[in-house]
């Protein structure tokens, strides 16, 4: 990632009045004094059916650079002008810096969507605009999809499946939820497997309920029980 530091000194039009105004911005001014640029990451492109995975991936990248506030709307836009010591208003360079960061993130976000999605973003001017439009388009449908995946995972039964087939199905649903940002921790994963087992595996369930074990050890115990 490259970082461009914008000098916060005199401007041709307003001389040292800008410097006098800057201290009032405090720590927020320091955080905005650098514009972060980074090269394209190997991300999936947003299409009609992968919003949850795309969102999870993009937020991880932005959080790594402390830039998620620009798309989530949690960073305030600095005033375009500030009062100088003589009572006259001067241009605020922090507003310019903020605008450049917004524009860069907007261009980067657009590079992570497919052409079929891009046509819906032509009116977006900032990274926040882009994120908001995408959220409105896919958010509700994605929440429903998450609920369906959770129901499928928690209601899954082994039935006539082999242990290997059953564990694979549980893992597939679990991985899909994790990829969408809905984390299923290992002990919850273990519990879900146990709930879906038939009575022939009751001995394993009794042991595991008394002593928490890893997913790997549970897999070995179930395969051994099936082989007997």
C-alpha cells in the first residue's frame, strides 16, 4: 500500500491562516493527513449471487487499512472552510484530503464489481454511495439467504448418509456461513454434528458431552464407531 502525505502548510491564496486553523481539528486531522492508496487485491468480483462473500472479503481488506469508516459512513466529512484568526474563512486542506480518499476508494470499489452490477452504480459519486446502493440492492435478500443457510445447518440430520458424507455436508454449510461473515466456532460445529447423529452413535455423544473435544478427534471417533 502506498501512502501520500499531503502537506498541510500554506496555500498560495491563504498563507499561514490555514496553519493557524489546523490545530482545532486535533487527532482527526492527523488521521486524515495521509491518503491511503493500495494496489488491486485478488478479490472475487461482486455478481448477482455472491454478495455475502464479497462483502466479507472487502470489509476485511478495508479494516486492515482502517478505512471501513469511509464506506460505512462513520467518518465525518470535514468542513470545506475554517475560520482564520482574522475572522475570514479559509479553505480547509483536510476537506481536500478527505475528498481524495473517498474518490480513490470509490474507484477501487468499482473495480471489484462485475459489469452487470456496475451499470447500477453510475450515479454513485463516493465510496459511501457505492456501498449504500449495493447494500440496498442485496442486503435484504442476503439476510434471508443467511437465515436459510443457518436453518439448513442446524436442522441437518445424518439419516442414511455415511459419516464422511454427513460431516462433509455440515462442513460445506459451515464454510458458507463463515465466508459470509456469520462465524460458527469449532465447539458449535461439534455440537451441530452431535445433534444430527442417530442413536447408534449415542456412546460418542455421551463421551463428548462430558468432555469437550476437537472437531478432528470427533471425526476419528465417529469413523471408528461406524466401522465397528
